[in-house]
C-alpha cells in the first residue's frame, strides 16, 4: 500500500442549516487502503462520501484527492472555488455505489453499464461493451446483460450498480451502505462481490456500513464517527475487539445488542 494519502480532508466543515454535520474534520486515506466508516445515524458518515462525489459542497476547510484540490483550484497563485470543468474532471477519480441502485429502468443491464463510459469518457460502443462484459462477469452477472433492471432481484441490481461504477475505471470506490436497501437473504451476494474487489484489485475503498462483521473482514482501518468527528480509528481488531473510547464501546454494545 502506498503511504501517500489519495484523500485528505483538512479542517472540513459542513452544515445543513443550523446543524454542523462535519466539524473541522481531519481525515486521510492512503492509496490502496480499505477504510470502513461506522457510527450512529447523523454522524456525518454518508456526507463524507457525498462531498467526495461533489454531491454536497463544503462550508470551510480543504480537500485533496489524488494530489489535486477537490473543491478549489489554483489560479494566479491563489486558491479559488472550483469551476464545473474542474469538478467534472475530479469526479473521474471516483465511483460511488449508493443505498438505492439508481439504475435506468428503460435501459438494459448492458446499456446501464456502457452509458457513462460512452458519454463521459468518450469510449466507442465496442470498447464500452467489452468493458461492460468484463465487469458484469466480475460481479457474476455476465449472463444477465440483456435483461432490464425490473427483471432482476435487488441484490442483482446492486451488483449491476457496482459494475457500472467500475466501468469508469475509478481509482477510488465509495460505498454508501450498499446493502441497507436489500432483503436480508440478498445481502451476502453483494458483500461477496465487494470482498472480491477488496482482495483482488488495487482500489482505494471507502465503505460506510452497518455490517460490522464485514467491516472487520475487509478493512485495513475502521473509523468511528460521532457528531461530525472521528472519535476513534485503528485496525478493525482494535476498534471492534478493544475500543479505547467509551463512546465507541457504547455504540458497539448497543449496536451489536440490537443488530
């Protein structure tokens, strides 16, 4: 794993009205690192991912992705707010898998996966189709390419969403509670695909999840968020097995008792 951070948050503040969701957050992720973010609802977990995907702006602070400022540009030696062109180019670094699958219902599985590579990256249809075949095979859906989303189970739809994100060849994959909308018996098939990605591919991965056992298995590091700050972080065996902070212990005890 490369020691240089591919993601760096420096004193990042995000507010929704009077509520501070991220409170001067300092946070780094190294290239190739697999990091799970856990914590109670409203602690800022998903907001971190949405800010990285430029779906939410920041109110203060600085973010760097792959050595470049995310929400700023350097102009004439000064840091200024990023243009739409700059944001568009930064988005190519990242792929995101949401809680809801967000597939286009009127498009086949294949077309759901090829649409962005053709229109955003400028790939030919042939290149995009080859890429779609590769990633649908990877998520175990090579034989479903001509079906429509409504013909698939929720777990299959989420696996298509993963293939669609991968088809953009991002350096960073963001997963926002990717199993929370699934029936319990379908959770395993999606987690298996994410685990294969973690084990076999040199992707940087940020995973917001309530699946604690899964986070323990795939993570290099676990970060426990509360009230917009990182309360505790470390290897999964430390955070889950011997948490140092009382707030972490309370959360895990309550969560594991009700899970």
